[in-house]
C-alpha cells in the first residue's frame, strides 16, 4: 500500500537520523556557540537501537512499499558500528537503495565496510575549496583535504558519490565557480543548496540566500550549461549539465523555488520521532510504541494516520509567514538530517 497525504503526495522515502552528534560545528547547522561542551545531546538510551530501526524499516517496506533509505545525523559515522545497521537494513525485503549523508572525514576508516554491508551511495558535504574559509564554516578548522580523502575512499570502495555545497551569500558564493570546475574535472555530481532556515539556531535571513538563479548565472558566465530532465518524480535537485558534456550538477532551491508539491519524504529523528517536513516543529513519537507491548500492526496504523493527515508545505508558505512575522519553532537539523 502506497500512502498518500492530503495533497496526494505519496510516501516514497524514509530518512533516518542515527545520532544528533557531529564532529563539525557548521555555522548553518550546529553553530559552536550554541552546540558547545555543555549542550544536552541525546543519551544512548534515548537513541533508537539498531534493532528498533530495523523493525521500523521492515514495517515501512512491507506495509508502505518504501524502497529507499537514507541514513543521516548529526554525523552518522559517529554512531558506533554503523555498518552493522546498514547490513540489517540491506537484508530487508524490498529495500533496494541505501544512501548516507556525511561530512566525509571518517570515510577512509569506514567506506569499505559500509559498501560491503550494502550501502550504495554517499552524499558528502563540502562548502569550499579554500582551507581557511572551509575551516571557518565547519567550525573545527578541518582542512579540505580531509574531506577529499573521504571522497577518494568512497570512490575506491565503489560507492556512488554526490557532493553537497550549501551556498551562503557573502560567505562562500564566490566559491561556486571554483567548486563547479573542480568537480566537473573530477567527474562527481555537485549539488548546490540554497541556505535554508532549518532549525532555530543558524540566524537565517533572506538576504543571506544566494539563489538558484544567481548560482546558474555564475556558472553559465564561464561554462555554458543546459537543463536536463529529472531522474524521477519528486527529485529535489534541478539538474543541469555542462554544454557538450555528460557531466551534470544540481541545485536544491527550496527557498526560491519550493518543491513542497512533490515532497514524498518522511524523516525519523535520532530519538525516534517521525517528522513529515524538514521544517516541522513537532514530531510523532514512535519510540514509546516500539518499546511497549504493541505489535507491528499498531505501528502501521499510527504511521498511516500520521501520513494521511499530512498537509505540510512550509517552503510554499515561508514568505507569508515571514510577512506576518509568524515564525515557528522547528526541529534542529542535527536531529533529522537534511
């Protein structure tokens, strides 16, 4: 059974955060002045156990025909023994695509084990090729080469790779063209992401958004480009290629060109709450049910009820809410990933 919400959007994708901890302190996600040494990160017992995640994925696959799983964080590779979870998920009937979003620095240690366990793809975050700027953005002084080493390790392991770059006006917008040139030459798909108002701590404002149009204009001024069709209905990135080549890049433009109408993703937080929108303020507690005596049928009914009542379209309503000064508390990116 494929679930549909109030706007006839099917449930197709499940994104699972396995930890709220991260070894970076990126300014647009986990600014160091807020996520400091005393920040109350989740304790081990608050996190879903691998067996609990496996059970939920089995339900999503069997009952709702979910085929795609993405593991996120925080930084998912900070969760101990993550390849074991990948292996558990890969054994579930119906799951044919397991991906992960990561900052990449731990991939030299884990890439081969993740591939053997059943991971298919990684999206690796890199916001600049300049060491000083990148160190400032990631809040830990991590060098670009550490991420490039992770990309190389993923490639050697046989994982499919995409690179994610969050673009913020006045911070790293001048890096758009160098990044485009670099990954065009490397042969990896680069995806530019408009700076979004995820969570409550990144001091987002519209003046800091470097738009899809500005990104395209920057690249097209030095390398002619052309649009290409999406791979599938609901794909979040608009696809382009460099004219005369098969090398492509993408832009995720949820601020200037909202794609709420085709959003088909549910998100499971590190502590077991189900969110129906990246910008949700309230999640639905599945952990309590998982740890009770209730059976899978109960969980299936709860999930069905959550999705069929879904009416989220925050990105389409953002301008109106801002004009009315009706901000809302949103779950932090570190709890539900991207």
